[in-house]
């Protein structure tokens, strides 16, 4: 960093450089936290830190709208969703993070990581952060951030914007397919008939859920419901999802 | 009643004086994609509204119909492109040229054949419903957008639209743990590679100031970058993302596990579509946008192609599971297609297009056979399953033989011409070493394809109930060893050598087959009842579903027909490359 530091101070204004440095430190520390924290909740909160640092960088780049979106969508919505999922799965569950699945994996990973780092440094060479604006990619012309973004979305990026809607439909269909109870091969009559499942139904995850629900007399026969309902997506989300959440697992202590 | 004009006025008023000019949307240019997406929504709505469960055949028929409609739309577009030349549509984010239309046609064909091959499976496993077809249609639209995308952002979104349904399809059979495992693996690694890809887009944007492929090419043609580290980093990351999608070697790890775990018809679909979409975008981005950086990326592709060819072929040899074997063989095929990219010439791209086109049918058909042989439960994939298949199901074994020897590159099949053209392109681009390695890998590949063929036609082994793996291995190896020995030396020679390799490899195969076959009937008649070699679940007879027969018929028919009469597709691929 030593050859870059004078250049950094020379061509950029001091506040810019300071803001960048502080935000960069926040980002990197947060990212390290995500990887190194043992507790998944702490890791998720570290992610908030990183995302917040990036929002600061956006502000520094005069992209205030993006900064707001970054905070609202990522830190506000997505990380909260992460936290929900972590809570649902149980915060107390201990992961054996120290176990080496493949022998020597860490050494290889460390070596490869250092190699990539060296490569980045080599590629960057003298091109350290200077605060100078990009000659090619900067925002140009009058108008506010939002206007520019809106213009881009509805002109140059119209097709990508519309394809995003296909992505959303697909996400719904995919989630329904994966979340519902697997249908049985043989239609079975007899075991509990209420499709909603009762509290206490063992949470069915993957194929194990099928067997588990056969063993418990009160099991919601979501598989049977699936056959009646036709295995056609939409109406089965409730079945699968409802039967899976088990109160004991939902409430973390 | 509000007229269209007043609506326009309202629009203008809302946008203000300096309002934006909305781009002209050329609906014929996006008609194939619109048909797929619209059809998909229609299927969903029909499925949700119908009071009783609709048969899976209904959805399959609808999907085939949608596929045919998009095929027609694509062919209309082809006529347009041929008569008026290539054009960009909707604010230059789509590039409608011969290259794109070829992939539109290919994806439509895949969407016509794939549902036919899935019907029997879905019924057999009791997982009917519209979702399989809906996901297939969305995935197809993603592949189409990938082929015509002229903007890196669109490439990325299309990549996601292509991949996400494939992740779900991989985990479609929720009762098998292997299927869920495949989905998770594919998803996690796929998401990781997508992130790398986006990083590549960001760096490329940073270096060139645009995500539009045309503008990137124009920028690079006008400017000489004094320090192009950022751009090279971006290009490298883009290549990583693509390489994952096409399962090229350093990024192939997911492919055998996912191919093995996914429901078998979904595996075939995934192999055909992901390869087509991935290669479409890879070829377009690298050949049209970064031609000025050719000296930088060509050596990388060279290394990747060699690794892909050699490792794909050698790992396939040691597999005992037919799906894993086909997975490694598809990695080997990816290496061959990369030859065309490495050449970076029009001839090379045309050869790659041709290869992709015929590969889709080969892989769809092969996995359809595997689906049937696996039997109910879809988990009997050991090679020993194929022993004596010719006696139990001669038509099925015959079809599989055609598909396998076509993959090996035997003459009179499409596989021969596809390999020949990529090798010709590589030789024309002076990549002699690469061509030689490719031919060596083809020789190795011949071995494992023929091993399955031998197994199918060697029913004579005195096996009681159940075949132990130990019994199969030495027999198959000793049978196929001469083929390998004959094929390997000729693999060192150049283009004409391939003919020799293919010929030498295949001739003894047929000779042995007839010998083994007659021996089998001689010995087998008295001793064993047919079908004794199967353990557990019986395999599904080909006649169980007319849909499968039709789909497999199309695949085998196309393989043989275009193997004897390859001009139409070759001409198609050549034209597609010239109208670029």
C-alpha cells in the first residue's frame, strides 16, 4: 500500500479519501466477521456492517438513491430474512466448523487465496484508489439520481427489467415445488386425512419427511392431498409449509 | 372510452417536458421468448383453475405445442434475418442475428422433445403436475434470452432464468435424498458462480464504461488500454462463470453429482439446455465483444479445453454409474465445443454451433434410455443393469447403441461430423496440439461408450440371479480393450485420423456384437429366462409410453438422418455464423 498512499492523498480530496478509508475498513471488518463468527446471528449482523459500509461508499459516489436502496432492501429486508431463517432453524444448534471434511483442504484454500490476492495486486499494480472519477463509467448529464436510474431502467435496460419479472414468477413456482410435501408413489388411504397437518407433526425435510409422516398417526396426509389436489403448484404451498413448522423448533430460547 | 391517443398524452404529461423516449419494442424479435413465457403462465393458470387434476399428458401436449409455436416464430425470424440481415431490438439489448436464431430454433426443438421424454417418467414416479413443464418453459426462455442478449446485464439475468429452474428440476423428485442433494449442490455452486460472473460484469463495466456488448467491442476497438488489468480480471471472471455453466474442467465438479442425483429426464434436459445457453453467451461475448483481447483469452481457453477433454474422458472410463459416466462424457463434449471457441474463427464458431445442435438430441435421447432402464424409483444406474439389455429390449438397446456410437463419433451419425468440423476448425487455426489431444480423448471416449454397447449385447455370461460388479468389469474391459488399442494410435494422427479412430473403434464393435449376440442366443436359449440379470426393480419397457417412443424416435432419427445427410444443419450453422 505504501507506493499507493501518497498518490491517494495527492489526487483525491482529504474528506473523500477519509470516507473511503473508513467505509472500506467497515466493509472488510464486516466481511471478516461473516466468515469468522461462530454464532450465525453474529455473522448475519456482521453482514449488516458490510452492507452499510457499501451504502456509505455509494453516498460518496453521489449515488444517494442506491445507498438508500442498499440500506432498505439489503440491510432492512434481506438480512432480516436471514435472521428469521436462522431463528427458525434454531440459534443454539452448534455447527462443527472446525471439522475438516477433506484433509488438507485448508492448506489448499489458503494457498489458492494467497495466489488470487497476489494476482489482484499484480493486476492492479500502480492502479490504487485515487478518488479520480472513471473516465468511462461516470454518471453524466443533468438530473437526479432517481431520474437517471428510472431512465436507464425504462430505456437501455428495458429488456433486462422485464426479464426480472420472469425471474420472480420462476422464484414463486420454484419455491412452491421445493417447499411442498413430496407426493407418494402409491396413493395411500387411511393415515390422518386433515391436509393441514397438526402441531407435532415431525418436520418433514426431504425424503425423511415421508417416512416420518407415515409413522405418526396424526400426520397431515399432505402427500394424499397432493394427489387429490393434482400436484399443481399453487394450492399446495400452504399444505407443505404449514405442516413443516414445528412449534418447538420455531421458538428459540 | 379512452382512446390510445389520450393515453399517450397522459403518458407524455406524466413524463414531463424532458420525458424519456421509450424504446421501440419489436415484438416479432422477442416472439419466441414471449410465446414460452406466455404459454408458461397459461399452463399455470389452467392448472390452478381446473377443478380436477389434469393428466400429465395434457401438460406435455401443451408444452410440445408451445415449443412448436416458438419454433415457427423462430423460423419466421430466421427468414427475416436472412432477407434483411441482423438487427438489434429493444434499445439494442437484443441482438437478433443468425447466431441467436439458431439457438432459438435449438431451444424450441429441445422444448418439443424434452416433455415427450418426461411424461412416462413423471407418471411412473407419481410426481405429475404442471410444474415440470412450467419450469422447463421458463428455463427455455432464459436460454433464448442468453443467446440473443446483447448486454451483459441481460446475459446475467438470462443466466439466472435459465439456471434457477434447473436447480429446482434437479431436486424435483423430493422423495429421493439424492435428488435434493443434487439440487442443493447445484444451487450453492451455481449461486457462487453467478456471483463471480456478476463481479466480472462489474469489472468489465468499470474498464469499458458499458455493459452493452456492441459498445464494449466498439470501445475496445477505438481505445488502447494502457493498463488493462481491470478488464482482464473482468474477462477472467466472466469466463469462470461461463465455464461453470458449461461444466468445463476446473469448474466441473458439480456436474457428475448433479447429473447422478437429478431425476433422469431432468438431467438430459439440463445437459442439453444449460450447455446450449452457456455456450451461446460464451461464444457471443468472447468472439464479438473481446476479439481485441484474443491473444489474452485464447491461451486460457486452450488450457481449459485440454483439461476438459482429457479429464472428462479419463474420469468417464472409471465410472460404474451410467449417469456419472454420461456426465463425464458431457464434460468431454464441452471440451470439443471449446475447440471451436479456441479457434475464434467463423469456421470454429460454426463448428461449435453444429456440435451443440446435434449434442442436444444425443444427450436427450441417451438420458431417456437411462430413464427407462433405471426402472421405477429411478435409482438403478449401475452399468451391470445394461448387461443383456439387447435381448430383453432389442429396440431400446438398438436406440442406445446408435446414440452412444454417435457420441463416440462413429461415421454415419451426426457425432462424426460434429467432431470432424471442430477438429477441422482447430487445425485451420493451427491448434495442432489441441486437435491431437482432442482426438486422443475421442479414442478414450470410444472405449467407455463401446463398453456399454458390449454390455448390452453380451447376454451370454453365465450369470445367475443378479450380476455382481466384479463379473462385469473384466469382461467388458477385455472386450473393449482391442477397440481402444486400435483407436489410440490413430488418435495421434490429425483430421483424417479421426475417421480411422471412429472406424477402427466401431467395426470390431459390430463384429463382436453379432458374434456375441449369436453366442448369447445359442447359450441363453436353454439356460436362462430373459431378464434374469435384473436385480430388484424391473426396467420399464419402451412400449410403456408412446410419448417416450416418439421422443426417443426423434432423437435417434435425427442422429441417423443428419448423420447420413448432414448438409441442412451444417448449412444452417454456417449461415448463422456469417449473419453475425
